[in-house]
């Protein structure tokens, strides 16, 4: 990418950030009332409960019209089909290439925890046996990202990462594994507002996108119920192991949060034309990529030793709706406790997996593809 294009991208990013800061975060949001436990649980019980749809060989136009613009979660089962990462990346690969590095782990709510050697951490992860959804160990620490300085992070986001000297695992890995992965084949090449790419194409392997991370986690590890900080879309690209959990419709944001945390939460109204209360369960397998649509609440559980790559984005076409939604609801949040452990919610998902439709394995997520 040319020097001028990079500079223009940087100016665009700063402009978008300043505009959001000035218009969204500085504004007082109107309170939307409160929702209590009993009502929250009743809403979750009555919600439509289904599996995230799985597709293969989907075109950019179809993906955009059926899923991205409508904020429907989807799993693209052949998502990694053109990534060398599928063959190259493994726990051994990362232990061999980066094992001597120190990494800072996080808890289930993204808060920094202990610092350990990467090789040691990976050895611990792979030894742990697979679990079922709902079996968690909240003390397990999680490797998501290790950014050693904010300034360096900015240089990576503007495409100068290859010139940066760094001792941080995420940055070093980003520099070294660039050839092994790329923009998923079903995502548009151009027309992004976050990160700012106009004109030109987005190469997320050259320019570090928002919330980029190479995630390593053990069976039983969890990322608690949350909405991503920027309320942008995320792609969760699964290289090894299985992850499961749920995504909630916009209308259930308040109810899900309230159920997870106990007490009360802000009651958030439905948004857009799709007003139904929905819970989507997912079982993400190696080789697959899931879209977590912008602004939706989700919780993620690792069921077997896992390597994932993730990043966030917003396209030009989504921008007005993205912006409106974020002005209504504010920034993302993370719940104080996981929703998987709430007994009433447990009953909902356990009953649903016992009555799984034909073709959906009851033990989905235990290494067996859930849709056959
Ligand atoms: O894969 C995970 O555990 C969590 C992914 C996610 O939702 C995030 O990083 O925001
Ligand atoms: Fe997330």
C-alpha cells in the first residue's frame, strides 16, 4: 500500500473517531427505563431459540444482503478455505515460533491477569479435556491480545506495522503470519468506514483492524456476556478447537444483561425492522468463520483447546444504522457474570439441545459438525 494511501487512511480513522466522540459519547443518553429479573427471565424463556445458520460458498453480495445488512449472525463453514493458516497454524507452530515470549493473560471479562511464558501456557491448554457448553472454569486465564503500546498499535492500524520494533506477542505474530491469512472471501474488498478504507481495498492482514486478536484458550474458558466496545461487526475465525455460546437479538440486550448480572438493567427497546426476541446458539468448528453482527450481545465458551483470529469492522452501507444504534445505546459493556451459569437460562439451552432438530447433533460442539 502506498505511503499516501496509508496517510489518507490515518486521517480518515482520526476523523471518524473524533466525530463519534463528539456526537455520541459526549451526549447524554435518555434513560429507557429498567427491567428486573423476573421479566428478563420470562423474555428469555419466551424468545425464539435456534441455531446460527450455516452456509458455504457464499458470494459477497449474498453475504451482505442476507446477513451483514440485516444483522443476522451466520457461520460460513468454508470460511478459511483460502487460508494457509488452516494447515500451518497449530499449538506446536506457535510454541515453536513464539514460545519464548512472555504474554499477559486476561480473565473472562478482558481484564489483565498473570504474565506467563507462551510455550508453558500453550502446553497447559492442550492438555485439558473437552467440555460441554455450560461447564466452565471461571479461573481459567485467556490469551486474547498483548499490545505493548498505544502508539505502536496506531502504527499497526495504519499499515506501518512491518516497520515497528516490538516485544509484544500479538504485534510480532501479526508481522510474521501475514501471508497465512487474509480478508475472508465473502467480505467486501472495499468501502469500509471502520477501518477507514476509501478508496482501495481492505487488507486486514497488512493493516491491523479494530480489536484484532489471535486468541488461545482452554476448554472451560469463557468470554462473558458482552457487546463489543465499539458496537462494530466481528468475525470470529476458528483455526483449532470448538467454541459455543449465544448471540441475542437487539431487543434482548437489556434482558440478557439483567439475567446474567442479577438485579436490574436498562430496558432497551427493539431496534430496526426485526423486533422479535431471538436467541441464536452457535457451535463454531475449525475452518469456520462466524459473523457476530454489530452491536449484538454475545457470550463465548471454549469447549476444546482453541485458536481463533478475530477483528472488527463496519462497512459504508451500514454506517448510518450503526451510528444511530450506537447513539441510542452508547458504547459496549461486559456483564459481571456469565449467563451460562444462570439456572433458568441453563434450563432453556439444555431443553433446546435435547429437542434439537434432525440434523443437529445433540453433542454439537464436541468435535462433531453440528449440522450434517
Ligand atoms: O472468542 C471469544 O472467546 C470471544 C470473542 C469475542 O466476542 C470478542 O473478542 O469480543
Ligand atoms: Fe465480542
